[in-house]
C-alpha cells in the first residue's frame, strides 16, 4: 500500500471552498451595490471591503488548489504519452 503525500479529501475541500467563495463574493458585492443604490454609502463601502477580503481568500484558495494538484502530479511521476 502506497502512502499518499496529500489526502484525496483535500482536493474536494479546496474545490468546495472555491465554489462557496465565488457565490459569497457575488452575493456580498451585489448586496453592496444594492445598498449603494439605496443611498447607504457606508454600508456599500463596508461590503465592498468585505468582498475584497473574500476575493483575496478566493485567490489564496485557488493557488493552494493548483499547488496541491502540482504536488500530486509530481508524486505520481507519470510521464505523458509520447506521440509518434
């Protein structure tokens, strides 16, 4: 039995977090735009900053996902098939 460098569940968690963050960013920024249109500039500004923070977390999550996939690919050591 071979030991795996990264647990397979980690990929599922990272992908699920990325999906939830995309939805959260859209909802927060949309609600911020709604508050801005209703005249609540402070609330709109706060939600824009919250959306920016969620965006940063989203980018970090995507970087972690790409690095995890790269580590998994390097650990497998399989070469792509050569074309004749």
